[in-house]
C-alpha cells in the first residue's frame, strides 16, 4: 500500500483535529517542511473549491481547518438524532473508529477541547469511561445508548482488547 499524499495527510489531520491549527503544528504532525505543507494546503483548498462538496478548507488568521460549508448547516442540524456540536460529534466518531481508546490518546488526537467533549458525551451517556488498571488515564468506549441511537451494532464476536501493560 502506498503512502498517502501530503495533501491527503493534511486533510486527515484537519479532520481529526476538528479545529483550526497553525502551519507549524500541521508541519510537525505531517512531518513535513512548512513550505511543502503550505503548498499541499493550497492544492487541497483548490480541490475543494473546484468540486461541489460539503466541506471546505478555511484559513482563520493563519490557522487552517476543515469544516462543513455554512450553507449546509441547517440540513445537518435537522438530520442529527442528538444535540451535539460538530466538534463533539467528531470526537465521538474518533471513539467509534477506535472502539476503545485511552482518554490521553484521544486528547492528543482531538486537542484539549476533547475534555469538554468527553464530559458532554458522558453526560448524554454515549460513552463509558473506566480508569486504566495501570496508569493515570481512562479507557473510553461506546455505550449501549450510542449503539441504539446510531443503529450501530457492537462487535460482539471479538474478544475485548488485551489490557495495556
């Protein structure tokens, strides 16, 4: 399998972060020179601008983000089965993709705003949190309510992942 292009890597970083981030942070996360990252951002932005797509790359005072085009905000809000912000939904999607993730790893992926997302998701009973047997972080998993609300069946046939040592 070939390595994704720098533009694809930047797109993935912007999606996972869910918030605008600066060129230096993007360069560090992508392990690429700032000039190459800037060129990849331009190519990515041009690609989104040329297609009829729901997403766009935004530049907010030198901080770049991937967001839903404002014209579609009403449509999406009407479709959501719950009242969660887009950023919180992205955090929930990250948890869903991982099935089980350490809170510290989730914060590394999503930024410090993930702490607020976790509180909100716990309050609405979409996730469960258990303290790590060894260490200071928590394991975060999806709750039964998540599976019912989003009609996603849990992986029942697999053994739970081994505990981290």
